């Protein structure tokens, strides 16, 4: 770089502070937006298709695999229906199944889903290698014979409920204050954060769901109401889903064949990642639209660089003539303009990280609140390097347009009127 | 017998011709100077009628404009043989230019404006820039920008900038044209003194008789420039003593 070129650029940026600020802002927004779109797209895809789910497959009522996965793994959507308890027992005995955990749903606590399950979820299930859903210090898992609950960390954070508190379930998956059950559950544990959908769940014994006031069991085909002190016959019990940990992929293929292709009463969603990947494949056009919008914003930002510098060219023509009269070469003037546009873009790209951080922070909160999946705003992604680099390159290219105009500036006619 | 030591020739112009195309498409010769020269440290005033090509002549000497034919030597180097970047380089290293409208960079401080005058030559020397500004009485105004300075102070910044690269030749185009009589006198003396101190030759264009009368050597462009005949003669010619009119520099080849 020629000596003093940066000084010329600095002075110019100072002199045209307003247009510089506007251009830097537009570049920052463009850069931040592009980085956010691609980073969020990447992270959500990974989180929903290969995140800390822990289970390999889900067995549920005959219907949509996607609905089954969304309902049982991500605790979204409604349940596609129930399957008999006997089916849970049968699949639990299958040699290809390492672990089978039943889920029964139908209630919520202040909008957070209540899932009835068995203690195996805490004692045997690992949502990641070597990591189990563990209560924080001072807590424990529920006793399956009592009205006790264990709540996810996000539920605790959002509701303020702590160990020892008593909660009342509300009927249905959507919170409706008028549909409060009279049953009371004592919170005996708050789980350590798992950064998974489990953080948004209130876990109670599966018997609790069966015995909840107003609940009717239809496993036998007739409506049965569980009575206090009486054992519920297995035939009457139903489950919303059975979460499965398989011994190997061959077991999955076998179960897929027997349940999905030959059977007619249940659906096996396997593998869970593939089911979600199918969903992303179906909504891939949304990502493409978002990417297109982001690219357009980049083009607009590049245009604003050209416009901001080009608009000042008339008033600056005399400055270029002065520089030339002082001995600056044409190439020096050209370099100064290109360096100026590059500097503006580099400043914008730097500020783009702040925009990115703001968008990601907001998205992290929203995605966590809606799905329990936690994205990482600090996670490195190549888009965080490529985008600013491309922006700076575009800025340099955009600067060439006014730079060539400056290059052609005629010195004599732009200095003083001839005498 | 004492012989004065001949001083070096700083500027030597020979058969310089510049033609522009007029708006009606006709070529118009603006400058046609067979010979003109200056010695080191010499101070020459140049006058001529409006439109007689004074500024064009200075621009040709500075290398801002390119001549159609003829030669210009500045400090021993043939300017007319250089390409544009070579002329830019020679201008940056050997010449200083003071404009009537000063042509200061409005966004730069006084100090930065002077540093700008060094930037494309030998390089920025902040101490020298400070010294120059102190010399022209602006030691306390280093960080003032042109809009914050009076017209006279701006002129002094322009003078300091023109001398920033320790030039061998200073070209001044109506440097006092925007000043009132009192400031005009002071500014002129400042330019001449500082040029003397730096042993820089000064070629100053003016139409002000008060200014011209202060120079030992005064040239009328109408007489130097054959093309000027067609554009009128100077209003000053009649008022200037014949003794002040001198031929081109002796010793110039």
C-alpha cells in the first residue's frame, strides 16, 4: 500500500461520515443476515436430524412417522393416537431392542407438556453417550407409585417451580386455565439442562396419566376409569408412544419391515434422523427462498456502496484534482477509492458479527422456547469467514466503478478557472 | 576581477506549443512560447490579459497538462519526455503549486494539508510540516481545518504546503487574488521570503500592478507567448517600466 493512502481514506470516511455510517450499517445488516440464515439453517438441520435425541426409533399409532417423531421426540404437535400396553411389552421383549420406554401424553402444566413414563427414562436411557437425564443436587427421580414429578430445566426456569413445589396438571396439550385437574403432584427433582427437547417437559409416572381425574382408559375397547387403590389391568392401558433404543441397525430394518410393511396397527419411525431429514427436504424450498433473500440483501448492500461513493464523486472531483496536482498518480487516486470501499465493507462486515450475534441470540431463545433444541450462537461455521470475505471482495469490486470515474478525473479543468 | 557564480537553471522552456479544440471544433493555439527560463532562487512575475493562457502555461510547466510540442526541463529533468506518472512524480518531488483559490482539502487539518504536500514525494515528515506552519505563523493552528481559518490563514497553509517537499520551483497562480490589499501584501512577502529561505525559484502569475512592481523580473505573457497575440495584451504592459521587462534567462541553452 502506498504511504498515506490510509490517511486519505480515513479523512474521506470522516468527511462523509453520514453516508459512511449508512453504508456500513447496510453492509453489516447484509453480512449479519447472510451469516445468520446459513448458520441457523445448518444448526437447526443438525439439531433436528442428529441432535441429542438418544433414541433410535419410536413406535406409535398407525399414521405419520413425522407426526410421531414431532410428538414424542420434540414434544410438538398432537399425538397420532395410542397403542395398547401389550405392544409396548412385546417390543420391549424383542431381542433387537435394547431399551423401550413408554410415553403417555395428554396434559400440560402452564403450556409445558406432561409426559407419563417409567423410571427407566432416568436410570437407563442416555440421551448422549454417557449422559443421562439427571436431577440437580437436592432432587431425585419420581417414585412411580406416588404423585411426584420431575421437571426439565427450561420448565423450572420459565415457571419458577422448584423442588418441593406442588403443581396441578391441566387437561390437553394446550394450556387452558379452565381445564385444571385437581390432582396434585409434588416436584421432587429439576433435571440438569440437556439442551434437548426434554428440558421443556414435566415428567410424571405413567400411572399418573392413567389415574388422572377425568381420564378414561380405552385399551379394552370399552371406557374404563382407574380407581384409587385398584390395580389397572394391562389390557386397559394404552401408551402414546414407545421410545426405542435398538441394539443395531439390522434390528431397525427388521422392525421397519415387520411393523411398517407387514403390520397394520402401528407405525415405527426409524431412524429418527431420517424422518426429520425428510421434513427438511420437504421444506428445503423455504431455505432456498431465505438464501435468495439474503443474497439479494448482499446485492443491495453492494449497490449502496457504489451509490454512497458515486454520489459524492461530483464534490470530490476537485479533491482528486488537488491530490493529482500535488503529485498523486491516477493509480493512487483509484487505489484510494477502492481502499475506501473495501474499508467501508470491512467495517460493515465487522459490525455484521454484532448483527449475527443479535439475530442468533434471538433465534436461540425462540427455538429453545418452541422446541427445547438449543442452538449455539458461538459455534464456528465456515459461513462466518466466507461471508465477510465475500462482502469485502464485493466492496472492492463495487469501489472500482467510482474509482474509474476518479481515475479519469481531468486535473486542469477541476482545479481553478483558467486565467 | 570578481565573477558571480552562475546559478543552476531550474526551468527551461523551449518551443512550447499547446492547442485546444474550441467548442465549435476549431483548434485554438493557447500557448506558443519559443523560450523561457529561470535560475535557481530566481523570482519572476508573469502577467497577461485574462484568457492569455497564464494558467495553461503554469499547468504545462507543472506537467498537469501535456504539451503538443516543445520541451520543458525542470531541475535538469526533461518533463516533456516523461509519461504521466513520471510527470506526477517530478511534480511531487521538485515543484510546489500555490493556487488562487488555495485548493486546500476541506476535511483535512492545516497540518494534514501540509503533510499531503509531502505524501507523494519524499514522504511525510511531520516535524518539517510543523516547522513550515510555524514559519508562516500558524504554529497555533495546526489542527484547524480550512473552514475554521481566515482566508489569509488558508493562503498561508497553501504556501506551507507548496514548500513541503522542498521544491526547486514554486508556481503561484494569482496567489493574492482572493485577498484584500493589506493581506495581499503580507501574503506576497511571505511567499517570496519563504522561497528565498528555501532557495526555490518562484514563478508567480498576477495581474495586480502592486504585486508585479515588487519583482525585479516581470514577464508579460503576451510577449513570451506568440499565441497570446490573438487573445489580447496585458492591461499592465503600459504601466510597467521597460527596465522591468527582461529577456529570457541568460545562460539558458
